[in-house]
């Protein structure tokens, strides 16, 4: 699955009967697409783009320009949600969006831990002047493939894949690590607006 994006996306569409959506690499709200039952797909340039683009039912439409204030950012998020609802025919409810935020947060925590574990193993191997030890762990190429597959795998499937790779290392992840950041107003749209603003400030 991780090595064949086209087959994976095609199979998901057939089994789910739902839409796959092409996303630009900077699209910050895959949770919105997930909340309305669509599959966010982040396409790489080159041959993969041409092959995968044929499987896309929709392409993300982002408002322009990027909002400056929180109120504008919230309008921006709600505009994306409105487009997703129209494209999917499903409502982007608070409950569905909260679940999606939680799913993506859990997946991201696992990916961060996996990358950290991989980096430590490579560093230890270099220090000992030996090749990368792989015993019960994936080699660097396969590990990168597994992490990269999050661009097109459903978030639940990708979480299962990363969980399987981490195996016993999961004991090092405390339950609180996998909880999404909470919003004081308990509003998932406001949470995404604040996150988008924070991410934009980091880029600047």
C-alpha cells in the first residue's frame, strides 16, 4: 500500500464509494476533508502527479489571500469547510471535525516518535562506526516510504501502519501525547483557525 499510491487510492475509492481530493502541499486542513468523508491526497510533482491526478474527483479550492487576523482566519476555515460540504454532500459537523482532529493528532504523534527513533538509531550506528542496525526495525528507505505514505493513505490506516512499526516502542508514548491540543472555546473551527495562524507566523 505504501509503495503504490495509485492502487491504494483507487482501492479506497472503490471500497468506500467516496471522493479523493487533490491537495496542495501547503494545505493545512486535511481534517476538514476527512470530517466530510473524503480522502485528502497530497500529490508530488512528476510522474506520480500525472498518474494520481487522474484519480482525483475534486481539487481543493482555497480562498485568497491568506488571512491576517483571527476573525479572518476563522472565516477562511469556514469557507474551506463550506466548499468541502458542497463537494462531498456531507455536513462538516463539530463532532466529526473534533474526531478528525484527534485522529490526525494521534497519527502525527506516532510519526514524530518514529522519526525520532529512526534518527537515534542512525546516530548510534554512526557513532559506533557500523551500518544502520535494522534487526526488528525498518531500514531507512522503507521507513521513509512508510512515513511518506501518509500523503495518500486514510489517516486511520496510516496510524495502524505506524503503530505496527513502532510495536513495543509504543510504551514510550504517554496517552496525553496523543491527545489533540484543546481549544478554550471547544470550537474545532476556531482551533484550526488558530493553528493556521500559528503555522503562518512560523513560516514568516
